[in-house]
C-alpha cells in the first residue's frame, strides 16, 4: 500500500497563493502516476493535473494551466501543487492520488486538504 498525506491548505484572499504538498510513504515503488483532484461543495470531484512519477512534464486541466503548477521531489517522495492568482471558485478540498499503472483508476488517495479563498 501507499500512504498519501496532503498538507499546506488554508484560508487565503483572492489573488493570493498557496502551495500544497503530498507526501508519499509505504510501497512507493508502486508509484507510476500521481495527480491532484479537487472537490468543491455540492460538486463532483474534478481533475486538476498530474504527472508521471519517474519523469516528464506535468499535465493539467486546460482551465487551470497557467495558474497552477505541479512539481515533484523524487528524493522526498513528495508532489507539490503551487496555486497562484487564487479565485473564490478555487475553494475546495484538494486530494492527491496515485496509481501504479499508466492507465485506469487511481488506487491510493490522501485525506484531502481544505483550501478556502475569500473574496
């Protein structure tokens, strides 16, 4: 199993920035893809962006590219989500997820980090 723990959430004013971290532990050799998702109140969970753990460029939901940046530190088994120019509609619980294969479902999920953007 892989354990994922998010941190870095909080309350920020519109236009501000936050950086979320997702630390992986356990059987980290299972990591192939990692991703960020978010779920706003009353809405379905949506994909934010992701990456292949071994290398390559991150990929994003087209509506968020430019404001959100995903990065990794393989030595620390940690993925980051830098969020800039935050808007009230970015308010959500942000989850990191991991999958051991190139396709299919994400098998491992963190507990989520609340991000609240005030207007």
